[in-house]
C-alpha cells in the first residue's frame, strides 16, 4: 500500500508542476506544448534540476537562480496539494477491478483540471472553458463507468447535476452575470456528476461555510470591503473533495441525530 501512496503522490507532484506551467501559459496566451519553462521575471529557461516539484523551490530558497527574484509560493503549494490529493484518491478508491481503476483514473484527470481551475479563479476571477469543458467530459464518462457497477446511477447523477447547475444558471441569469460567472454553472454540473446526493449536499454546504468564514475574516481584518467580489469556484472545488472523502459519513452522522 505504501508503494502506491508514494507513486500516486509523486505523480501528483509532477502533474502539479504541469498545472503551474499551464496556468502561466494560459494567462499569457502561450502554447502549453511549445517551449520550455521559464522564469516569469527574467524569462531565462529553467533547467530540469531547478524544476523538480517542491524540492527545487526549497533548494533555491524561493528565488530564481538567475535574477534572484522571489518565486511565488503558488508553485510548491499547487504541487504539494495535487500530490496529496492523488495519494488520497488512491487511498479512497483502492481499486481492485478494471472498472475501479477507470474510476480512479477519471478522478485523477478531473483533479488536474480542478487544481488548475482553483488557482486560476482565485487569481483571475474566471473559470476558463479549457479547464471546465474537459473536466465536464471526464465527469460524464465517470458516470458511465459508475452505471456499469450500479444500475440507474447515470439517471440520478444527471438529475442532480441538472438541478444544481440549473440553480446556478438562474442566479447567473437573474444577476446578469454579476453574482457568478458562467464557468460556475459548468463547475456545478461537474460536481453534481462526480458526487452522490449526500456527498453533494455536504460538499456544497462545506464549500459555502468555508467561503463565508474566509469572507468574514477578510472583512474583519480589513483586507476586503463590503461589496468586494470573492471567487466562488475555489470554495466549490474544496467542497467537492470534502464531499467525496467525508460527505457520506457526515450525512450518516447527521441522520442519526434526528
């Protein structure tokens, strides 16, 4: 088991590094398949030994080897978070069948896009279709594989996703895009497809609870003012994984109380 945890953790670290490069190139309108990684300040190409996830950041003391300007903490944080998520997903699913491995693979693929969407929305207040549409496609395929295991899963997941995304669509329509963006509608559909109903309800509640707590902190600390806009996507994405890992258990615990 430990071997799998390490392997999936390392895979997550590598793909987290890819996500960082992808985010930068997306914002700069550059191709992800052409050219090598470069320092965003001096534009020197980064050697392979300076591009080892997390380790290079620590060895370089968070500074570029050439211009000595600070490297954003985003890089190791995204790499570490993706590595932890990959290892956690393997621990959660522990597949023993071919369908189980496909389910895990699809969660890993969706996670890569969710990691990119989390950071991009947090930084630029937008959820690009280049992240949302592939993730939505993989979510639909995931529901197909679930249906192989359990009949009628596809119907209920599609209903949940349609209702959840429909609520966000109405909010977007009513506010004329001022309260939420259309990317949040697609994110809602993805979450609705990836989670069962108890997981979905707990995940969304947890996401809004965390978002509200952080919003209050920003107001009290003076880092935000009334009327300031805060990205919704990152909190929904956090809720997605809370719902997956702990949603069913929390729902069962709550039902025992009533």
